[in-house]
C-alpha cells in the first residue's frame, strides 16, 4: 500500500488519535 | 475391503495437504457438541494444554495422556440455560469462560479450578443482552451489550481466583458491536466490527473511541478475527459470512484489509475464497491460518497471506463437521462433530 492510496501514514497513529479524541 | 479402498484412494484434499490426524476424543455422555477450545491447566506443578469441549448443558476439561489419548479431568454442569460458546482467556491458566443463552448470550460464566480448597468452581461474570464477547490478555474480558436505552462496551478484569477486580466502560459507537479483536503488539488497542460494517478502534486504557472506519458495502456483516499494526497501518483479518459471489474475487471467506487509522482509508491486501462449489462458512483465525466449516459439512483451511485454500477436510464417515477451532498453542486444528467427537489435526 502506498501513501497515494491511503493518504499520509503516521507510525504514531495510536498516540496521535488518543491525543485528539474526546476523553 | 473398505480399508483397502481407502488406502488405494486417499482423499485428494488430505493427500495433497498438511492436516495430519493426531488423536480423537469422544465424550460418550455428550448430547450435542456446541464448541471446542483449548486452555492451559496446571495440576501438581505440571502445566498442560488441555482441550475444553462444550455441549448445551455441560463443559468438559480433557488432559493429554500417553499415546495421544485424552482423559476427562472435570465436567461442569451448567443448568438449564444452554451453552452457546466457549470464550478462551489468552495467556491464563486454570480459567475459561463460557457464554450461555438462548438465541443471544444472556450470561457469561467463569469456570475455574481453585487450589485454595482443591475444587472446581463456576461463577457468573456478567448478565444482560450480550452481543459479543472476547477474552483479552491479562485476564480481561470485553463485551458489548444492548438494552432498549443504551449500548454498552465494558471490560471486566478477573483475579487469579476468578473474582472480578475491576471494570471499565469503553465509549460505545451508535451501532451495536458484533465482534472484537485485540491489536497484537499494542496492549492498549482494541478493534471491533459493528452491525453497519464499521471498524472501531478504542484505547483500552482511557476508554476513548479513537476512530470509526467503513469496511465497504460489498461485504455486509463483516466480522473481525485478528488485528495488528505495522508501518503505521492497521491490518485486520475479516470474515464475510454473507458476502455474495463476484467475478472479481470469487466467494470471499476471509480478507486481510489494511486501514490507515489517520485518514480512515482502507485497501484490501489479500482475499481468501471458498473452494469451488462450496457455500456458507463459520470460521476461526489464528496467525496466518484460517479454518471454516462449510455448509457441505467439510472444513476448509486457508493461508491468509497467500490467499489460498491449503486443505479441505471432507465430512467423515460419521457425518459432517460442525466445529473448527485452532488450539491456542502449536499448529493444531480442533475439528468437532455434533455427536461430541473431536479430532485433533496437526497442521
């Protein structure tokens, strides 16, 4: 899978989504 | 004469492939087998991988004996509400859960051995209208339940003696969660699939709902079996019990799908289809291997990374296969028939 298919990929997606999501 | 004929004409599925019958166990008192699983059990300082079989009214623990034989250790009688499924607790010893109910799960019960008073026990962990349940690492149990007013996703932690020590609620999505899978290698991440074909990602520590991603309309009622994160993508193994046959991908039984949790975009990585001429399936996944009982009464086994069916176990002389589960350790398939016979195959 490439970024063109799936958009920008982040290795720290879990931490980033946890920081953004409502508590 | 029959033996000669079988020797001369081995079934092509078994001859070509890699399922080797290791042993067979049969509970003569069992009426109708509903599930089979494995659990680690320790007695007199010796920890062994035991087989757990369930019929509607009782659950039996079997320990390995010499020469591929199995001996009954204990049978828990469970009363009037039928057993629906065994819920293994990964990484635990002397503990196993079962789900009981009529059409839906109404109760989850813990079956255990207590060394305190050297006895086998059972205790109720949760009651309600339970839609899905999964045993997690570290003696935790996650379940989704529904009342007319609310939808609840809850984690219960159990002590070594089987007592509930802690409970936590996860933020529920609007729709009902129908299956869960732990994200391998990420202790605090959990995924679930919902009634409207979404993948949900939670943070187990905080209870936050992190992301909701759509699976796709072509695959209704998808069920998640396994999930892992690699290179910033979330890979999920899904089964598709109700997907229709299509020219592009045949009759899909399992798919490995890569999700980008940052953008919620996804792409299919590998699809495993039913063997030609077979329909219907109800399956189990462990690592890269999937197994499913087909409506023909056969069991099919797939390598999910190759997307290929690697073995087909035809219905035996005694009848159709009804159950297919992977043992929690070792490459071993547990194949069960309705009469309570369980065959262990090395894969």
